[in-house]
C-alpha cells in the first residue's frame, strides 16, 4: 500500500473538501473557471485595498498568469466541443490539446476551424480576437508571468513597463463574457448538430435561410423555380445533389416545412385524435382562467361532497375508458404523450419526434403487458391538469396552428390566458432566434 499523502487529502471540515479527479470528473472548462475566479478575486481584492497593504507590483504576476491560463483552458474546451460537432458531421479534428500551449496558435486553430464548420462563429470570434491577440503578444506560452526571465535568460516584460489593474479587470471581464457566450453557443450547436438537420456544407440555420427564400411548393413546377435553384446553388456554393438533400430536409422538418406551405402529419395521432383526447380531458377537469396557466377549480367541500365528487370522477373515468379501450393504439398513446412532453423543451422540433419514438416503445411494452397497464398509461396524461396547456404549446410550435386555434375555440379559451399570446407569436417566427448566442 502506498504511503498516504498528508497534504493533498480530505479532512475536516467536510465542506472544505474539493472534489477532484474521478470524484467530479473536471475538464478544461471546470479548470478554466477556477483560474478565472482566482484572477477576478485577486483583482478585486487588490483594487479594494487601493495599494495600502497589497502591492500591485507583486500581485500582477499571479493575476495575469491565472487570467492567461484560464483563457488557454477555455479555448481548449472550445476545441473539444468543436471535436464533438465535427464528429456529427463525420469529420475529425486533429489538434494536440495536451501538448499545445501557444495561445496564439490555439486561437488561430479554433478560429479557422470553427468558422469553416459554421458561419455563426464569425461574429463572436471578432469580439474575442483582439484581447486574445494582446495575451498572445505578451505571454504566448505561459512563461512570462511565471518567471522573471526566459529560458534564454532574457528579462520578461521589458517592452510593457506598466499594467493597470482596473484596465485588466475591464478587459478580462469583457473577454470572459464573450467566452461564456462562446461556451453556450458550443453547447447549443452540439445539440443542434446531433439532430442531423444539416448537409455537407449547410447548417440548420442556413436551411432556414433557404426555406425562407424559396416560394411555396405549389409553384415549384413553374419555370422560375429553376432560376431559384440556380441562385441558391451559386449563393451557397453547393451542387444540385446537395440542394436536393437540403430540400428533402426542409420538407420533413416541422419548422422548416411550414415556410414552403407543407405540414408534416402529427406523430402517431390524427387531428381528430387530439380533439377527442382533449374532449375527454375536459370531462375530468374544470377550467378557469388564471394569470398564466390553466388551473382547476378549488372549491371547499364537506366530506360527503368530496366522496360524491370522487364517485362521479370514477364514473366518468370508467365511461371514458369504456369508449377508448376499444380504439386506443400504442401510436395514439405515444402521439399524445409526445405532444404533452415536448412542451417542456420547445427548442428543436426534431426532439418531438425523438420523444414519440421513445414513447412508442414504452406504449408497445404496455400493450404487451395487458389492459391495466394500457389504462394507466392513457390516464397518466389525461390526469395532467396542464395537458391542454402543454399540447397547445406544442401544436403552435410545430406549426399545426389551425388545429391549435380550433381547440382554443372549442374550449372557449379566447384571450383568457397570457401564455396563448406568446404561443401564437412563437408560431409565427420564421426561424429560431439565435441572438442569445451572439450571432
């Protein structure tokens, strides 16, 4: 047995024990946040002291070292994210993150590859490059603020002379905000590319741009559509074959197809099936207008009244199941379930399809298990007090707007609920809002 390490070990108090290694599995991003937090803490402490007891001449080295190292780690984390995105595109990124420490070279690699893989990186990269360049100019490899002289015995920082802490704070905080935005964009694009809605040269966003620029499908047999195809091929530098693949992706996507007047069918359930389900739901639930959501009437009841209510509820449930048990299918249950649960996301319509596929497998299992299992699965959604709310949210998002409006009319929802306005407005968006990611 190896000798226990008395320095790097757990002890009391337990709140002071940091989780490291496999106990937390930190990566480049987690390491970078530690170094950036240390830099900010030191900067704020020194500025707060105003030179009374803490020397800026001494603290400048650990501050700048932590800043620089944090940025290196953040860029390496961003390259790791790019590697994941590239894998979805069937590409490989060859970059030695462990052996590369020149921050200028790391940045140039990230900038070049990120912009070749998706144009949405360009604007954000423009906001970042200046400060990265400043760091690379003064401390390319992380040695300048670690040692007073170089490996060649040359004194460091002879061309700089002064470093202002307040300016450091402003520059570093601005860079951090942009790098945080970059991280969010990477996470967003990893999910987006994982869904497969892209071609060799076209991102999902570019497919939206194309869908927005072409006429409704009913006009595609007219001569001028050939001109449109030629314009798109020239503008995006793609072949006719790739454009055909792009158009096929547009046709089958709920958000994209809406732009060319196509409406893919709901997964597993018809419009009439959704209307029927919600009619059954309304027999169990009393709706009244709240400020933001559909809620259930809450009236004070005596014990006898409560028992009568429970009895009536049981009778209604039995009546509903008598009607539904003869016609219900795994597809219907999975279809209703997907409409309900996708409302928790409302980000990519491809997720709606994934939820359906997963719920269909579960519904198939329930039907094999017997009638009681099927009944429980059906009432699992029917008993949800927010089923009408969620299903409407999904219908608006996947552009089944006519059905959503018919349901609103049937249940006399009108202008009772504030979320209806936002759901309706969202249904009119031509393409997703990527502005939160700096693009």
